[in-house]
C-alpha cells in the first residue's frame, strides 16, 4: 500500500467495528468511477491448508450465499499462490473493468492481532511467507491473524482458529451488507 493512501484500522473487539467498517467500505466503493455500471468482484485469497491463511476462503464461503456478487476464493475453490495469476487473468478476460475487493490474511505484531485494515488500492498477497504475488484489488481488506516471527507458514499454522473465525465473520457480514446496499441502489441489475 502506498504511503500516501489513507487506511482504516479497527480491531474485531471494537464495539463499533461493524459500523466503522461498513461506512468506510461504502465510502471507498462510492468513490469508484462507474460504480453502478461495473461488476463488483470479491477476491478472497488464501488456503485452508493453514488455519491462519483460511481467512480469505472463509469470507468467500460466507459470501457464497449472496447471489448479488461474484466471489472468487472459497473453502471449496480457494484462490492461493498456486492459482492467483490464473484467476486474475480469468477475471480480466470475463469482466469489463470490474471493481475488485481483495481480502487476505496477514501477519503483524502481537498488539495488531485481530485488527482489520481497509484501504483503497491493491494488496500484494504472499509476502508473509516469502512468496510475493501480483498486486490486485481496487479496495483491499486484510485481517491480522497472528504475530509474525519470521517463520511464515508456521506462524499461519499456529494461528488460533477462533481469531480467524471472528475476523472472517466480521468481514463477511460487512461485505454482505455493503453488496446488498449497492445492489439495491443500482439503476440496472448486475
């Protein structure tokens, strides 16, 4: 993320986290040119092979019931380091200038565990495990699942499932409600 971009940070334990996240995400979406004429894609990055990395697929699976948005990355069909480039190419082929909201897990400092960060701009997946991938997304949402001790995959594997579930439910609920609001405001159906 560029240093000049503003990001919102909220902890999953914050009593007002839903309202803060919903309002900020709506504001970022409403700033997107042609919002009501463009397809919104939620790109949930991660794998269920490591508990900490399952945040994206859990959010994707949560949103899977919402027929008003297009989801890439679920527990059954994850988007991860092995197929992200292919999925990005598929999205570019199938959709004309979609708005992509990228969701991924992240490692941080101990005092950041449970934080959710949202910003306008792309995310570079794979950094925590030393496998940087292409930047993707017009809006990015990350959840800090564990502290980074410079052992990458082991940090993701030792992540408590409870924090991943709290983060995924919070992010999923906000995105579900944002998509429903945008859909109800559209002049034309998706």
